[in-house]
């Protein structure tokens, strides 16, 4: 069994520096810990018997500066979503990054894992909301310049975004904000045919309309999460703006749905589907734990692929999941929705529900996880679109990552973290 | 004097592999060469007497595959802008990346330098148009998976974007395309006051309207490039879409101009300002050479900064340039326009014109370059927004780049290019 990790609750950045110094000297592993909402084994101290310190950053929870002219704020990494927004609200600005884990996760965690947020299009990941980032590494503090854009060499920030605690401890960042939206328009479109629903979603994703919400639920998702029986699926659409009305954009998106055989609701009609789905979405972090207590296996697989690959990937993943469920549980359900869409492809999110056998749910889970991950890897998907790699996705991540890049990343890691103390086993083999 | 470089015109990727093998064994420097349009000494063989091979990629000039479903194409890196668009046109798609050097530069060059293109907002750099990238490094070929988005570790592509030939030779990429725009709307707004013009531009940049063109010319730019006398400046605006009319967005942008005291022209009115400016913009690559022949020093400095820094930076750069011009040439002109704008800041582009003294123009140029670069570095600008670092920007790039990131980049470089043959002296010190 892994050693129980010590937990150091860090009151300020200087303590992070001191801790990394000490751990580097002593060869003790360091796991930066935000909200602990990782679903991929990102912060678990599986460190082969080595000593581990978990660095709890929750006291680094303040918005330090707000630049309302540039609409940006300097924010400490340990702040949880609700507390972050509460500090921005008096200034009439918002980060508007709402991952499903919003209540249970922190800015630093979002940055370290390239979290996916509120927007279904355009600003899908938190990456694009970063103006500059500050990271404590064992060889010094890396602080990039606040810039709205730059072409000066490979982006320093992009090396640390997605580094999952392996290259340093993110302590703060300047984040791009926006005004709170004043105009909203939403609707849902029903489709009798799933392929037609996918085609409509693709048309909207390629239209430049850039809806804030553009989530396609398949028939099973529609039933489970929105209580609606439909043959193909439901596309939940929403537009928002702080500057101008968005009804025209919604009307055009509805037209694209009709072009593909969809039946859109009227704008801002009592949107039972969207509201029900949204409530279900927000409840899910609680439900997942509740289901686990009832020994129900509830697992999600999220990916992204190009549109030309989607049919094949969708079929392969669904079949692999069904077969794995059949083998380990006899029965179960596989559903698919799009969480984000891009002009060149969707980010499908598969959910698997199966009855667990008490005492062997972890083995069952492992089997399903491996089968589906294999299907993703083989059919052009990424092993993760926004859940990160952690320890659980390593085998497939290693295959996906170009070999020379892996060597370059390992070299960067070895230089920044010579003693190999930072989150060993995540992204790269433990030294 | 530098040795005259050998030039190897490469017919296929395998020859790049062989050449890198041979040069690694022999310790001969390799400079990947696209169109040679670098204005920052990016492809000049200043290699301290070492043998140099310049790898001319112009025969890698084909569009290899087009995926019209996902709107993406696999394109060889040596293709020049016009030939690239000519190959896409029969398929009714376009990359729509039009840097000022469009005729004289290649896809590989754009990727290696994080080129800035057509769009003044949103898709400003080519970075966001990259689906996957293929790079020959001395230790092997790095090929990322085609993905519309991913959260699997730090982005492999972002390490090579902006690597300026120091980490490998880019041979091809899957690029995101779009349909040709069918709807256009444009106008220009005159401002009596420059600060008001900047405020209007900021309001539009933060509005989410995302104009394709949003270029603010100061009074001197307006006179030189558009032939218009105006107190503050002219904001040139354009919207475009392949999917929907854009007149509503232009009307809202015009309203924002009026809110700040601007006088917008009617939509799509005979747009003398925009057209004249555009013609001048396209002529500039020719004019720069013509001016040089007449011993006129014509240099540009492009940067980006946050909005809260802009006034200070604008003042400091203008004063530094004027003082330097006065010292070396007695008289001259400094102008400023925005090439791109972001919600959190503009990308100002300064032009300096001064009479050169025959025989000492390079020393004069060096003096102006150093003075302005110093002002940029001191007042929160990036040393380059889209011209790249090359050899000329190195001193200021080194100061801008976070030290731990520099160490990580050097380690990545040493791993990918153990003999240090790739474009020595660019981004990092030659080994």
C-alpha cells in the first residue's frame, strides 16, 4: 500500500519554494493539490513506497489584482471556482470558466490539466484565457510576461498548461476576464435521426456562429438527463453576449437544424430540455459518488476527433463499451453527448452505467476503462479532451504522444525537476 | 565573413532525414529555408565560420489530402501562399492566412515563426489553425495526431510552433480550413482624438463582435497610407462570413465608434480609406526594398501589450524612436497602427522612416532598432508579436523569456538536436 502522504497546507508562495528545496534535497515526492477532483488518478500518491508530501494550495485563494481596462486579473492558484467568481463579481467581471467540477476544483488545477469549461465553442479550454502564468519549479520561479498575444518563440505558458504538476507548482496566473452576459438566447432542437443531428451540429460548429452551448445529446442521454423520448437526439443551443443581442445567431442556428431535419423549439420557450439537462449536469458530481455507494459503475470517457472520424469512433467506442459491460456486468447502458464542438470535430463524451459486483467493482471498472480507451486510441481520438492524463490514462497517452516530443518533454522535466520529485508517474515514468 | 552556405533543394521528406543524419555526424549547421522573407535574421547563416547547409523546401509544395468534412488539409511545408490557395480553391475552401509576406513566404515558415495573418481578431496567429504538425528532428520524426482539441499533456504542436528551425524541420501539417466568405461588410471611422480612437478600438475588441479587420491607423499612418488628414486616427473595420450576413455586427461596431466620438462611414460606402490602405499594405514588401535602394531607413517594430500599458508603451516607443532618428539621421517619421487586437490588448505596429547616410545605414538601423526594442522591453511589450525572434531580437527575447523556461527549452533542444546543428544562434545560444 502507498505510504500515507503528509499534507502541507501552504500559506504563501515562499513556502512552496522552501518545500521544493527541501524535498529536492531529501528526494521526497511532491504532489500539488487543488480541489482533488481529478478523475484520472492525477493527485493520488502512488509513488512506489517513496515519501510523499501533498501540497494543499487552498490558502492561496485570493484575487490579487484586477485590471478592468484590459479585463484581466491576477489570481492565486488555490482558489475554488465559487470563491473566485465571488471576488470578481463586485467588479462586474467574470472568468466564466465553469467546468462540471466548478465547486470542487481550483484555478491551479484547471491550468495544470487544461480544463474544459463553460463554452461549447471557441474558448473551450482554459488555455486561451491565460495571459501569463507563474510557476514555482525546483530550479526557480517561471513568470511569463502579461501579453494579449505573442510570437516570441514557443509559448512558455503552453509548456506548463497541461503539465499536471510534473514541471512545477502553479501559484498564480493573470487570467482574461469578460463582462457578465446581458443577452441570452436558447433553444433545443429534436432530431429523429442521429446522423442528421450530428450533421446539423457540424454545420453549426463550422458556421462561425460560436454558440456558448452546443451540446448534442443522443437518444439515451435525452431520456436519462432530459426525460425526453426522441429517435435521434437533442441539440441544446445557447448564445450569450455582454454587448449585443444574440437572437439572430440563434435563429440562424435553428435554421441549420431545420436544414438537417431537426425541429427547434421557439427561442427562449420554456426550455424544459435545456433546463432539465443543465440541472442534471450540475448534479452529476454528487450523483457519481452516490452511484458508487450503490455499487453502480458510472464511468465517463471523453475525447475529441475530427468529423470524418466520428462515425467510426462512435461505433467502435460504443461496441467496445457494450462488450466490456456485457463481460463484467451482464447489462448496462452507454450514452454519448458532445461537450464541445470545433469546426474540425466534436468532443464526444461517453457515459457508461453498469451494475457493479460488490468487492470487484474496481476490476470491472479497469476492464471497461481499458476496452474503451483502446477503442479511442485506435480510432483517431485523443485519450482525453479535458479530464487530463493523470496516472490512469498513461498507457494510451504514451502511444498518442509523438516520440521525439516525449523525449523533449522528459528533458524539460529533468532540467526543471532534477530530483524527479514532482508528481512522479504522471505524464512521464517516475525516475 | 560567413561562409557561403550550400543550398540543398529537397525533393522529399526522406532527403531531409538523410541530410539531418549527415549534418549531425559532420557537425554542419542546417537552416530550414522557406521563402526567405524573415525580417529578423531568421535564416541568415551567421554561424561563426561553421559549415552551413541551407535546406530549401520549395519543392515540398503540394496539398496532399483534403478532408472537406472536417475542413482540413494535409499540406507540405514548402508551399508558397498563392500556390497553396490555388490548390485549395477547386475544393471551395481556403486557409485564409494572409500575412503581408503572403506571396513570399511558405506554410513551414508561417508555422516556424507563429506568423500573424489576415484576421485582426480571434484567429490572429497561425497557431490556432494547426490540427497536427509533422517535424523531422535529428532523433526522429515527430507527428502529432489530428485532433480538433485535446487536453492530453502540454501540446506537442505548441513546442514546435515558434521554434524557428531550432528543434526540427517542419515538413507538413494538417491545417484547419474554412469556406470562402460570402458576406462582407466594411466601413472606416474617423476620430479627431487618438485616445478616443484607442478607446473605441478597445470597446470593439472586447465586444465579442470579432471583426476580420480592426486596424487603427494613427494620424501619420492615415496620411501616408490612406491619404487622409485626420486629427486622431482612422479605424478600418471589416466583417466577413461564409454563413450569415454581418451587417448587424458592423452596425454595432459603428455604434461603438460613435459612442467614443468617431464618425463611421456608411456600410460598404465607397471605402476609399480602407481600399487605399489595403493597396498600400500589399505594396509594402516591394516598397521596403525600393526604399532601401534609395538609402531610406524603413523599419518596423511590432509588439503587443495589455490595454492598461498601451499609453505608456506608445509614448515611450515613439519618444525612443524619435530620439534615435534625431541622433542618427536628424529627421524622420514614426507612425503607429494596430495590426491585431485582443480583448486584453492591442498589437501595435510602429513604422520608422528616416533618411539613411549611404555607407552607414546598417549602423543607423542598429541604433534605432536597439533604442526601440529597449523601450518595448521596458514598457510591457513583447519583443515580437508576429515577426519572430530570429537573430536580431535575441537580446530582448532572452530577457523576456522566463529563465526556467529557457532552461527547459535548451534541454528540449539538446535532446532533439544533440549536435546543435539546427539554426544555431536562433532562440538559444549556439552550442
